[in-house]
C-alpha cells in the first residue's frame, strides 16, 4: 500500500480516519467482514467506522483496524502512546489524538549515549552508529542491513586492534559485543539460526572481555530469547538464570525483560502456569523502570507494559490460549502500532493464531496474509516460517477461499 496517494492524504488531513481505513482495506482486498473478525467486532461496526467522517472515534477500534491493515499511526491521528491507552474503548477527540502525535514527534529520537571518556570520541561515535543500525532494523530488510553491520563490525575490530591503551580496548570490546549481537539478530530474522547462535556466542565473549556485567547479562539474555523462540525451553531457562547471576542488584529493566524471556521459555515447554507467573513478575518490575530513565545501555528502546502485554500474546499463541492473545491486544496497542514492521507482523500472526483457534477462519487468514506480505517485503525468513507454522495447524478437506489466497502467496517463496 502506498501511503502517499492524494486520496489518503486528503482523508487523513481532513480527520476522516474512517475513509483512510476504507481505502486501506479496499487496497488490501480485505472485506468488512474479515476486518471485523480480525478486530473482534461485527461487519456493521466496521461499516459505521468507515462512514463516520470527520468526527470523534472509538480509539480501541481505530487502533485495531490500523494495526491489522498496517496503516501508519499518524495517518489515523494515533501515536504509539495513545494507542497504548486504547484499553477503555472511550471516544477520543481528534484534537487530543493529534496532540499526542505531535508530542511523540517532538520527543528525542535517540537515547542519551552512555558515559565515556572525553577523549574517546571514536568509541562514542561507533556506539551511536550501532544504535542507529538497530533502529533501522524495523524498516529495513535484514539482508541489506547485515552487509552494513558486518562492515561496521570489521571497522570496530580494526580500531580495537590499533588501540594502544588497555582501557580503550576494553570499551571497544563492549561496542564489538553490541555489533555482534545485532548481527545475530539479523541472521535470526533471515532464518539462519546457525549463524545467529555463532554471532550471539561472539557477543557474549566480547561482553565478558569488556568487564561490563550488565552488557554480559544482556547478551546472555539475547541468546536465551533466541532459544526460547526456537523452542529450546531448558536451554533458554538455564541462560536466563545465568544472565540474572551476572547482576546484583538487577536493574528493573533487566528484571522485566528477563522475566518475559522466561515466560516465553515456559510457553515453549507448554507450562502455562509458570509462564503466567513470569509475566506477572515482568509487569511488576516494569512499574519501577521509570525511575531509571533513560534506559541504561545496552538497551536502546524503553521497556514498557505494552511489551509485557505483547509477550503475553506470544505466549498465548504458543500455548493455544486464545484468550491470552485476544484479551491483551489492546494493552499491546503501542507495539501493534509501532514503526517496527517486522515485529508487528509477528504479533499479527499471534493474533491470527488466536482467531484460528476460535474458528474465525476468514479473520485469521486475512491477518496472516497481511503479515506474510510484510515478511515477503522484508524477506524475513522468521516471519515466513511463522506463517508456515500457522498454516500447518489448519488442514480441512476443502480450504476456504481466503486460505487459498494465503497459500498462493506462501507457496513458491524462496528467500
């Protein structure tokens, strides 16, 4: 979908967000019934939304429709933090939504870099460049970004090899650890799990050389996250314990993040009880993060209650608990309306799995098709494999038409 067409721009500027939804839905070849199923409302509710004109809107429904159709939040007057507040389902005046969007636009794009020696400009510059690459991940194909990241890592290694002072080499080891971790993340997205493990191992070794225990815990936790998503529950849980053992005390952001990884590991093992307890712990720790703003490096992004809610959705999809997914998607609104297209597509596949479990075939595969298109656009092996896993859970004798459309896109994919 091209978001720069004159009709879309005119509708958005006029505040006719219902028309924006209609134009996007039509372009995506999604029926009102399919969108209604995906949003948990009736076809008539979608019809009323699209015909509402320049008026006030039900924030919850608008945020869901935008997320399911991949409409940028700004096009419907929403911002990430306003989408996260869509839990109560109340009407919000357009001027309030637009004011929220303006506030987000005015916020700084990058966190404050960690403290470094005044003379160590090289280390600071390399670290800022790494953060920029990490932020590009959500809207750049990993196959394109990985080449730049590999070159960046070689530059870090060259600078480290030429450094004369041990203190500078230590700081550069920390930078190299972060770059190697990003390389692992990109390999994971491309579906190259073997390379991902290698890169994460390199990141952990470099973090230990740096002597930064918080960084070491972060990299061990990153590998744990990878193993949890890969279904290796015992290894993921062991790595989470090791990561926690690196820290005393454990910062709130680290405690919350590691608790979500623990929840994913328990979900991979089919243990809903322990997954739920870990998610409750994550939410409790999240409440203390605001005292630690800005997020401590190596975290580039803040950790919020919306991320815990998104993790509950992922756990619910893996555990076959659709009520976890559908009951939490409004709380995860900020993640579903974020600018990280690939992560959003994975969450949409979790929602599709929940609808499929509830027998809403049209809604499920309409969502899955949209997520798959994102995966194909960014050539994300991780998204495509998740889409294939979803398809394997549905095997009727005569597939519905929407399933056939999904199969047409999925078959013959070579990344």
